[in-house]
């Protein structure tokens, strides 16, 4: 089975490796919140909540370790 890597996966993994990865809670236009997964260049991807953001990062770390 082929393994693929998207540009966002790569950007998150590189930010994590460089120590510049941030998970920032932000308020959306309707007053709810979301988590911006980003680095020094800005937002890479968004997640619905902190649990989903942490899972995304953990999953990428596990893929890199495999």
C-alpha cells in the first residue's frame, strides 16, 4: 500500500520538527471557537476543537516514527 503525504501534513510535520508549531484557539464569526494549527508563517489548517488538533499532530508524529 502506498503512503501519501499532503502539503498540509508536510507543513505541520516541519513546523513540529522546527519547534514552531502552534495550536491557537480562535473565535469564529458566529461566536464559536476553532483551533488554528499554524507556525510562524500563519495558519496551516484548522480543527474543530483542541482534541482534534492534538490528534492530528499525534497521528502525524506516529506516521513519522513508523
